[in-house]
C-alpha cells in the first residue's frame, strides 16, 4: 500500500549543515589567506620556519636558501606577514620572521571543520 507523500514521516537524510560551517566573511578571509599560501616560494618559507629549531629565521639567510633575489624574498615575506601567517621583528639591519601559531591554528581548524579561535570568540 502506498502512502500519500504528506503521510510519509520526514527524516533528514544528512546531518545538519550549520555546525562548523564558515560564514561568508570567514570564507572570504580564509580564501585570501590560502591564496597567499598557494605559492611555492611562500610554502617553502613556511616549511623552513616549521623546520627550524630556533623557530625564527633572519631574512639575510633566505635569498641563498631559496635561490631568489632579496627583493623577491622580501615581497613573499611581506605577503605572509600581511596575511597574518608570519610575524616580523626588526633587529638592527635585519628582519627576523616567526610563524604566527594562532593564525595557523585558525586555518587548520577551519579546514578540519572544527571551531577556530575567531569563531569561538565570535559566539
């Protein structure tokens, strides 16, 4: 016997789509950061910082390590600093760079679907 569609109990086939979902502003911010990271030189810079025991790198060492000019390296570092991925500290003539752990955690959390620090504080 076939029941009319109005008598069929409606159960969702999928879990709700509102948990851990980025809102539009969060998605735009994350996309902008991922665009900055979507460059081989910038990814190498981040991986160098992850690999260093000191947790920081002097800009003076990077052109030779990357095989790029100082101005090119400086451009890439500026993009990473502006995206909040790196912190820059001036020490005399040289700039030193460190990873920004909270920004990296925010990116990882957004990609993993879990709560990010910015979303947790917005609630």
